[in-house]
C-alpha cells in the first residue's frame, strides 16, 4: 500500500467519523426536543382535564356563530 493510498484512507475515515458524531448529536437533540413536546402536551391535557368548564360558554358562542356583545 502506497503512502498516497494510506493518506487518502485516513482522510476518508476522519471525514466519515465527523459525520457519525454529527448524526449522533442530532439524534440526541431530536430525542430531547421530542420528549419536551410530549411533556408539554401531556401537561396541557392534564390541566384541561382538571378544569373541565374553563371556556365552555365562549366555545358555545363561537359554535353558534354569536358575537360577544356584552362588553
């Protein structure tokens, strides 16, 4: 194996290992972001379940097409 081939192989390996590191970091960040979104959505659903009649009157008016003229 010539020196030129050895240098080329070392360069290719170092470039590809950089891609692997970047992909692993991207995977870790995506996992954290997805877990955060799930936690926020779950908390929102829990709050809506704990306060059942929060916006019921406003929702009925919107569904019926009535405007809020009480102001």
